[in-house]
């Protein structure tokens, strides 16, 4: 995935953040869900599974819990995950009972819920919420973008490449989790 154009849109309607600005990025291609393979972390205290995947700067994340099996109308979601057995051993083994040496496999999960980058940063590398499109028409129109996330590095490089008048600053969320927010550069 490569950034083709980028801009900052200010909106008083962005309710999920204290920032009133959002990074809009036109990319050459948004990865297909089958191209991204998730790593899984488990929090025993909360009984949550954290799913996180990166592919060429694109990030996909969500949480799941066995307690939420009835959510989303009991719909199952197919997800590709790295073999946790092989990842724990740091060796992909053809005799592995979980993946048979394939490194990753597809599984269906229930009880999928949304999350946010601040929560994911407790388990995985930083990412930033943005809006994405691979359509120049949508980019010029300024709406019907896909809500998504990119790696912190991808966001910083995009801001620098397109000389946008913002910087990403690290803040603590209301739950004292680390998050990254756009701030206008005061040069």
C-alpha cells in the first residue's frame, strides 16, 4: 500500500477523539482481508482476545471474547491468524498439530467487537486511526472514506511526504492508555 495523496479534514463531528482533525489518505490499493494475517494476544483477566494485523502499512485490529458469542447476531467471521503454537516456539514446524507447518490458518470466530488503537498498544506496535480510499473521485469529494488504521510509521511518513501542517503527538487517553493524535504544527 502506498500513499498517493493526503489531506487533513477538520470536523466538529469526530466524536471518537478529542481531535477535530482527521488524516484522509488516498492509497494505490487497500489490502484484501485475505492478504492480512492476524497475531493474537489473550488477556486472561478480562477474557479478551486481541487480533492485530499489519500489511504494507495498513492495520486491522479488533477484539473478541467468548462471553460475546451472541453478539453480532451470532455471526461468525473468518479470520487468518499466525499459528500461536509456532509463534510461541519461534519456529514454524511441519509437525505442528495446529498448522501443519503452514505458518497461519483460517478460523471462524464469534463475539467480535470494536476496539481502539490505545487499547491495542498494550499488546502490539502503535497504529493511528485514519480514513482511507483507493478512489481518486472519493478523495476529491471528501466523504465515503473507509475508516481504518495505519502504522504510526506510515502515518508519519505520509504527513512528511505531503507536507501536511500537522504532527502526531502522543497522549494518554481517558483510561490512561497511549494514543496518537493530530496536532497542528505551530511553526
